[in-house]
C-alpha cells in the first residue's frame, strides 16, 4: 500500500480523535456554564419544595394527634424520623396563657430546656411581631439576621435568611397547624454555593480525564473503522488489476462498512460477469465473422432445398403436360389420369408455397398474436370429428378421453394450426396398432399440456432436435409418398415461439409423442 494512502488514513483517524475531543470539551463547558447559571436557582426551588412537603407532612402528623388521639410522644417520634430524612430542624409550639416571667408558649416538639426554648422563641418572635424598632448601641453592634420573604401563602411564609453570626444562609418556614399551634422549620442553604464550586471543579477534572481516556479509546475505535476501509482499498486495487476473486469478508456487520463491503462484492461479481460477457460477446463476434461464409452457405442450401422440393412436381407437371400435348395416349381415361397428376402436383406446389409464406410471416413476427379464452377440449373434439373420414380411410383409431371443458388463454387460430400439424404428422407416420392418443392435462402452475401420440417406429435420438428445422425429413421416401414438405413442424416451432410456450417430442414404448403447453384460464 502506498504511503500517500496510509497518510490519508492517519489524517482520518486524527480527525475522528480531534472531533471527539472537541465534542467532550464543548459538553464540559456547557455543563460548567449551566451549573454556574442555573444550579443555584434550581437548588433553591428544590429546597423550597422540600420545606413545603415537610410542612404538609408535619401538619398531618400533629393533626392526627388531635383527630385520632395519638400521644405527643408518638407524634414526636414520627417528626424525628421525618426530620432525619430531610436533614432539617423543626419546632412545633402552642400558645398558652401568658404567665409573667415565662415563655407564653409550650413546645410540643422537640424536647428542650428553658434556655433553648428562649433562644428559639426569640427567632420565632421576630416573625410574629417584627424586629424591635429601637435597639441599644450594644445590641445594634451585634451580628443581625437579614430576612427576605420568598413565599407568601395563607398557611405559611418562607424566608431566605442570612445569619451574620453564623455567616450562613438558611431557608425558614413559619406556618400554622391549627388556631393555636404553629410550626417553625429551618433548613441550611449555605452549602449550595460551595457545592456548585466543588461540582464545577470536579466536573472539570473529570472532563480532562475523560478527554485523555477518550483519546486512547478513539484511537482504538478509529482503528476498527479504518482497518476495514484499508481492506476495501486493497480489494479495490486488486479489482483495478482485474482480479475479481478476492472478496470482503465482513461477517455479520449491518453498518455502513458492511453495506459498503456488500456493494464492493456485488461490484466485483458484476464486473467479473460483465467482462466475461464482453469476452464472450467478442468471441461470438469473432465466430460470427468466421461463420459469415457459413451463413451464405446455409442460404444457398436453403435455396437448394426449395429448388429441390419444387423440381420434382415441376418435372412431373412438365412431363405429363408434354404427353398430353403430344397425344401420347388417345383414350380419355389416360388423358384424365395425366390431368389428375398435373393438378395433384400443382396442389402440392401451392401448399408448399403457402406454408413457406406462413412460416416467413411467423418467423418475422408480421402476424399479431390475439389472446382469447377458449375451450381446448372442444377444439380438439371438433378437429377429430371433421377429419373422421381421414381416420377411417387409413383404418386409424383415435383415442381422446377428455370430456370436461378445459379453458386456456392463447391465439385460437394458431393453436388450431399446431394441433392440425401434430395430427397430420401422426396420421402420416402411424404404424403397428395404428392408434393415435390425444391427451389434455393440467400441470403445476396452471399450465395445460396437450400431447399427441401415435404408434409406430421411434425417431432416432440424433434426429429429435432436428425435426423442427425447415425441410428436415427423417424418412425422405415416406415423406415424398404422402406429399410432405418438411415445413409443418417448423411452423409449429415458429407458432410456439411467438406464444412464448414450451413444446417438444419424445419417443414412447410403442411410438412417438409430440406435445405443447398453454396457459390455463386462471394464470392471467
């Protein structure tokens, strides 16, 4: 393989690897931008939905305490489980009669000492009555909590809170369970920004690692792609050298490479067949040129055969006509005999010329084939009936057992001419028991076969294929005896070729069988 092609393949592999690297880099950049832009807002919405869900579940838990009679301890256990799963803190309290020096509420969940209750109450109080309007200098110097209302509904409020003392963000919900019971839920919100930074940094490292791993993987994968391409290139080079025996073995690949391999194999087979056909055509052309003289000889032979067939009746007509002119025999009976011979030989010449004209029209396709549906059984039966006197004159027994109609599609006139030729041929060559059998049968594929058999001498095997040639005669003396011209079976061949149907002849145990086939009435 040349270095230039190898260089092109390496470039193709590098293009695949670089495309993969650029794709991974683009995906990483998109992910970083999406994280920076949308992750914080998405996380905030997620935490708000979580607070709302926890509020609804806590409300259900403590509402069942009043409705179903559950104890505070049972409800507290359920709340503890809920808070652990959601990683939140919740406080449920109920307003009571204010006793001086005590917190005017009772905490239902969780259990806390007085100091913890006081601290939580300070947070809750800021939501209920607002921040103290005036603070002392010392108090104002203390870190404060900055609140931002983000959800306002009939049952609860959600605030985003920044605690300066803890330097953290929180989401806090304050809502009602019933007329005297409130719930305060707190969730840490600070970690999302750090998590976003960590996520982006981790994604960057993962992306760089994925790039290096992807480069190695693409080098391996690209080899799997370029290897069959190189193999196909090798096959193409061999095909260019007219070597079509090599094939691409693609196994069971169904992808584009497999399709290309199949196409290359078909192209190889097609080129091989085409070149073979061209060589054959060239050889045939050369043979045609070599046989040009033979064709001329065949034409001469054909004219010779026609001349020979016409020579005998012409000679007889001339001889008997001269005899009549010279009054060789004066009696009326002899003159009548002379006239009958002349008329008979003239009729033979006329029949031969007609058959030659019919054969010429059939071979050159001058007659249009007219297809129609007709009963072949009725046609054969009518032919047998009209020629009954000929069977009786030669003491011939005709056996035709078909009774039910069998319809075919064909040219009725031409089929009748084929049947006439077969029956005439059988009648003139009959011998032995002097039986003619006609049979019509349906075959596979809705094909109808008509066969005409006669008892007598079999035809030599070497002559079976020559029977369809013009002027070919197996027994010339016998053919001359009944006035045959050797054209009848040539007409049969031309008719069956024009109908695109099969025909043939075969020897039987007691004679010869000629047959032909037609399309049945259901085949069109």
